[in-house]
C-alpha cells in the first residue's frame, strides 16, 4: 500500500510538471501531432480521455500542423478540466496496479 501511495505522489508531481512546463523548454520532436492521435469515438468518454492520455507524453501539450499548442483550462467551474485529467490519470494508474 505504501508503494502505491508513493507512486500516486510521483504521479501527482508528474502531472503538475506537465501542466506547468514552460513552452520554451519543449522539444518539438517529442511532441505528438494531433493528426497522429487516434481516438475511437465509439468508446465511452472516460475511455476516450484515457486513450488520449496514453497516447501523449504530456497531456497539456500537442502539435497542430507543426506548431506547439499548450492547453490550459479555466478554473471557473466546480470541476476543472485539470481535475478531470488528474483523476483520469490516477484512475488509469490504479487500474494498472
């Protein structure tokens, strides 16, 4: 159980680092182009989110037509997109333990 908690702490730290990365420090060659990310539209919304998260190194950064796009989400609701991404990554981690 302690190992799982430690891994969750590491996962939370990784998510925060992904979210806070400076766009100037991103290697464009390592960023997946949006056209190369395949999502099965027949899956549930949760499974589609997890497929997206599995297919990217950083869920906050993608490439569109060779241009780096860093996503940020509004905090103007009770549940933010950041919270949804964090929850999905944690759920994915727990599912694979």
